[in-house]
């Protein structure tokens, strides 16, 4: 009871004056750790933002640590002139929005079905999904399958591959099993509601937290994806933003490697090419980060609740 009596709340917070020495040390250490994690997370974002408006030479030499050095907007001017970036932006939005919608269309009903107690063999079916988390056919058989289906260099291939994430399916199934009372569904069945009616009228309206989590998980995965697109897409007009960013990074590295051993006339051109690639690289990074940073605040209030409820037990 002594520890309970020391717990006093003011505005939802525990007063430091009521804590004993060991509690104060724990709270202080906890705050310092969280501040450290926050700074470690914030620094790369600030560095990329500052590098995008700094002189490339200052960034390359390490003169810029946090704040811009030699302020310039050349990177963003090159970005506006780079037409491929805008087609990549459009493709990235298409893959993210359409892909996330299809992911939800498959994952949410499947997770709800696996959460129902009256589904026969649900343990075996879930086991098949879990099996695919650890074992797959491999890249070459998958590529040959996509080729036999005629899906090479098609947007459909990007949307089909990874249509269901077993991890996300398990999180959503756990949410439905722990949050939607089985008695509520039984009462609806007694009142004459069909399974489809229960799902659409009762389950979905109560599932906003987990749907927000799924949107964020799937959306970020689609937005940052580049390897699948690199393997299956050859037409540049279908490339997402991340593939063009990879191309820009490769150009900068190639220019830097070519400087060694080049003649005097070529060195200056290669250095200018490297500087342009570095300017464009950081500007594209900022453009790539921005949509996810804008989206997260709208989902954050649902995100924490959905993750915690979906992680209680599996």
C-alpha cells in the first residue's frame, strides 16, 4: 500500500515530489533514454533536409553536420526539371494507394475469418500462412512464374506480389479475436444477420484502429519498395520514385569512381556530374520522405491503439 499511496496524479501525471529516490532515478534515466532515441531519430531527417540545401562540396567534405552550409536551392531546381522524378512520383502513389487498397481487401476479411471460433481447420490454415513467412519458392521460380503468366513489365505484377503479409494477417487476426466480442456476433446471428452482414455492419465499424495500422504498414512498404520493381519492370515510365532515387545514387557513385585515373579535362565534368547527383539525391530523399510524414499524424491516434491491442496475444 505504501507504493500505492505514493502514486498521486495531477493532470494525468505522477508528481516527482511523491517519488522516492530509486523511482526518481528510474524516471530520469527513462527520460534521458527517450530523449537520446528521439535525437538519434531526428538527426538523419535534419541532416538530409540540410544537405538538400547545402553546397555539395561541403556535404562531401563533412563540413555540414546539422545546419546548411552554403545555402542553395539548385537541388530542387534540378528536381523540378527532372521529368522522370514526376512520373516516378505518380507511379509510387499509384502502387501505394492501389496496392494498399488491395492488401486491405484481402487481409482484413481473411484475418476476420481466421479469428472466428466456428471456422473449421483455422489452425491449419493459419499455419500455412505462417509457413510462408519462413520459406518461399525463391526469386528465380517466382520470376519464371510471373513470366509464364505474362506479367513481366506489367503493373499488375507489382500489385499481386506481396498481396498478403502473414505478419500483418496475424496482427489483424489477433485484433479481431481480442477486441470484437464473440457474444456480440452470436447475438447478431440470433437476430438473423448473415456472416456478411455481421462483417460489414458490426465488425468493420469497430475495426478503425487495426485498419489504420494496416494502411500504415502496407503503405510504407509499397512506398519504399524498389527491389521488386527493379526485377520485374523494364519500362521506365512504370518505375516508382525509389528506383529513380537508386539510379541517381548509382550515377553519383559511378562519377566518383571514374574521377580516379581520368584526364584533366574529364575530371571537371565528372566532378560537376557528381555534385549534381548529390544535390538531386538529397532533394529526392526529402520528396520521398514527405508523403509518409504527412500521412502519419492522421493515423497516429488509431495506430498506437491498434498495435497494442493486436499484440496482446497471438
